[in-house]
C-alpha cells in the first residue's frame, strides 16, 4: 500500500490518476520483485550461484531484505525516482508479510 501527497490537485481534483500511479508502482514491482529473489548486496556470491543454477533473477538491496527495509527502500529510493517531476510524493509505504502483519516506512 502506498500513501501519496501533493501540494496541488489536477484540473479535476486529483493528486494523480490512480490508474497511472498504480501502473508506475506495479510495473516496477513486477520487473524487480515479482518471482525474483531479494537478497542483500552482501550476498552477491549466493545470488550469482542461484542465478547461474536456476536462471532466476535476483534483486539486491543495500541491506538485509526484511519487510521493514524493503518498505523503507521503496519509500526512500524507488518512489522518488518513479514519481520525479509528477508533483507527487509517496509519504508512506505499507508492506505486508502476512494478512495481519506489516511494516511501514514514512
């Protein structure tokens, strides 16, 4: 889940078309996280082994891939790039581990 903020609304009273916002995020997640292994950059040797053995893609985070760190990475690194120049700031990311457990980054 993502919470967006803006200082202005468009001509019909929205921060941004929700479908476009969803597509930006969904496309990034599908390309980098979906059916991929997420590892710390410290585990590149393991990732290279897995990739060579299975062909599976690996995404490396600069730190341990906990739910808290993944949410923080999305909020502080990915979202600013995806929404750059669009007048939108993602102010909160909520990442679910299970239906009842989640981590949030602000």
